[in-house]
C-alpha cells in the first residue's frame, strides 16, 4: 500500500478521500494600539516587547532568536481572513492551503498536510493536538481587532516551551479587555469567503477591571478539484463566541479569565458534512513584586469534538497548568524557572478501514524548566543557558537544553548565536494507528508501541542592524541535524504490514533575510527571503524507499514583499506579493501571487475595504499529498466594512 501517511492522516482528520463604539471608546482603542506596526517608526519597531523568546518581556531588537512580530493593524490592513493565512505575514513561514478547509503551517521545512513540528499557543494555551502533534487551524478563530500581536519564532523552542516546539513557536497574544472598550463589528463578503461577520463589545466593570464579549460567524466556498475542475464539498460553516475578564493592570496582583465555544460543519465530498465543536476556559494569575520580579500561573481546560462521517470521530479533553517565577539576582542574572503539566484524554473511534489500539488513551506530560541570562558585560555581552526536563508516557524523560549568546555591538547592531535540542513526542498516529484492508480485514499499516521521540540539534546565528532611521535588516542562518524521524518500513515478508518506525534522518540548512524600509512617512515596505536545503537518509537495515517524501515537501526558495501606503483623503493602499519555488514530491509548480487592498475611512469609526487575492492567475495549486486529491485556489475578491461605536 503506497498511499502516503500524511494523506491518510488528512483523510482521517478532515474527511478528504484518500486511496485506501462611542467617541470616547474609539479614542481609548486608538490610544492603546501600542503595537501598531504602521504608525511606529522603524526605530520604535525594534523596541517592541516580545515575550515568547525568553518567557519574559524583552525588546525585539535584543531577542537572541529568529523572531518576527505581526501586529493588529498589519493583520487588518493585509486583508487576510484566517489565522493560518495570517502566518504568511511572518518571515520565512511556509503556509499552504491543502484543501478548502485545511491549512498546513511550518517553518524551516517538513511541510506535510498534517505538519507536526510547530508549536502553536493562543494566549499561552497550547493548541497542538496529541492526536497527530499538529494544529487544527480551521477551528482557531479570532477577531483580528482583538489581537495585540503574533510572535513567530523560527528554530527550536523546547528549552522553554517543551515538546513539539521543534522548528518554531507561534504565540498569538490578544489584547486585555481594557483596550477593547466599546462596540466593534466587521462584515466581509466575497466569492471565496462568502460571509465573515464578527462583533465585540467591551466595557468597564466598576473599579476593578474590564470585560469583553464577542462572536464570529464564517461561511466559506467549496474548493475546486484540480483533476475535475469542478467544485467539491460544501465549504465551511463555523460559529465562535467568547469572553474575557481582566482585573486592573495597575495593581500588583492581577488576574484574567477567558473562554470560548465553537460549532461548525465541514463540507465533504459524497457524504454528509463533518461536525466540529468544542470550547475552552483559561485562567491566569500574576503577582508583580518589582519591574524584574514576577510570579505567574495559569490553568486551562479544553474540550474538542470532531466527527468525519464514515471515517472518524474523536472526543478529547485536555487540562494544562503552568507556573513560573522571574528573578533578578546579583544584578547580573535574569532567571526564569517554573513547571508545566498537561493531561489529555482522547477517545478516538475509526469507522472506515482503520482503528486505534487502544481506542482510548490518556497522555500525561510533566516538566520543569530553568533559564538564566547572565550579563558577562552589562549592556553588551550576555550568555543564556537553559533546559527543560520533560516526562512523558511514551519515552520517559526528555532533556531539551539550549545555549545562547547575544552581543550588543552598538545601539543599532546585535549578533546572536545558539545551539539547542528539541523533540517531537510520539502521538496516537505513531503508536496506535491501524489501517485495514477493507476486503481481507488484514492490517496493512501499523504504528509501533516503541516509537521514539523525533529529535533535532540545531545551530543558529543571526545579525540585526539598523543602519539608518528608515532602514532595518535582520539575517538568520541555521544548520540542523534530525534523528529518529518517522519512517514507513515496507514489509519483508507476505502478510506483514507497513510499520511506522524511527529510521529516517535528515540534515537541513538555510538562511533567512528580512528588511524594512520606510522611504517616506506614508509608505512602508517589508521584504523577506528564505532559502532551505534538505538531505534525507535512512538507517542501515531500513526498508523505507521514499526518501522523506511523506515527511516533507518543501520549496527551496520563498520571497515576499509587503507595502503599506497612506493616501490623501483617508485612503490606504496595501499589497502583498509572494513567490514560492516548486515543491519536489509530489511536484507542485512554482507560483507567484499578488493580494491588494484599498481602504477608505468614510468617517471616524467607519472604514470600507475592497480587496483582491491571488490576482495574478485564475487559479493555482499550493500543495499536494501522495494519494490525496489536489485542489486549486481561485482569484478572489471581497468587500469589508468595519464599524466602531
């Protein structure tokens, strides 16, 4: 059976067939756009605080990692319509639309339809699924006006964030309720996204805090099958609702509580729609002792239900707890330490030629971490050492250390380097999955109970420079060694199944460049380029003959250029050009596309936008999986209206 595992996973998860406000309120919102990337100068951009690199606030220009930030106004002005699509605004992140309702996102390689080496967080809550170690992007809905920023780290983050932060970390951080007072609504309609309607209301709660409530509805068009040229499925219907409560941020002791529920239907081919539903609740506590000492703790509960008729049904309950302390010791040691616990129970019922053995499994992960930033020469040279020890049900204890150095050569120049180890833990697809021949009942693909953790040792270096007040450059390079990657071992005797084992290895290297240029106050340009080299090999004795084709299908070159322009009369013209080189296996031709948006502030509090996506071609293909249908994505237009009352 030569159908690729990613295609099988896609079929199981998504049902794809496989072979086998008031004026005062508006003023408050305008004043609180602290991370508005368009309004800040390039120098001020470098001073934006990021928290995902070190689990504490630090200036973007001083972070010893390859990191980029997407701000709220950048999201709104780009015209993107989903969180997965928004990741195209991050430097060197590979985003593909696999089918009308499925997105895959990764950095530094290993793109498959069920990408599994990028850890995604929403306000600190882990949203990767222990089922396959990836993210169900179609249920991660947000009102972009409530997003403060998205921090995207390229490279291992296991020393602080734990398992599955192999090639990067994405942390979506929303605004506190104090920054979203008043009434806000947005309506988008077009030929691809038929309707996106969102609304939010926020207000003060007496003397002790603020709240907001929101709702969002989406109806998406069906997709075009490349082979037949016709629409297939019924698109996507999805509804979300949620709330957030925040105590007064000026107090030493602060807390917040937020939650959401969602329900949706996914259009499928030649069968009833799939059903998606779930909800989560997240609580956070913080005690500030000084500007350099703070205790934080958070806990969340998440429940998800996914049903793909005639194929798969899952109910998953997850609980997570995290606590950490930051201390400044002897004026030279900036110390962060803490611990995490995550328990996830999945009831996974396969109903069409596959099953999980056992049907139910509970995964438990417990960890402790510590990181120390030591000032070798205060304000100039720093050494950062850290590690995370993580206990899991599959492989015991995994260590994920990192050593980093950063040198502030001047106020406008910084160099950094790092060596790190990170792991991807086994999942139910690696250990418990059984694919069955529907005629004979024979198991033809089987997971392995002794499946090991995939690992990477990564070497990174970077350089940031701001040679002029209107120009900034950021360069990063890396060389990675991956061991124990998932392989598909062909049978050596009749009647044996294909076994999922850890006999695949890889070496990758690459370089990433981004530049920001503001020729005049009203016009800003941002460009990025990424190069990737990959070489796969198998251990001696392996019968895997696919040379990594089922674990990666990556372009060697990615380029993007974004432009934001303020025009007279309240008009704004924004555009994004992207160029992606070909993918090797299954081959997908290189393509280039252009998105444009024209916005007009009709009056204070009301903005209209007219946008076009994929304007250079009638349709194009972004990705293909072995054995799975391939989809084209058409030129699209949309009209958007935003009101603030």
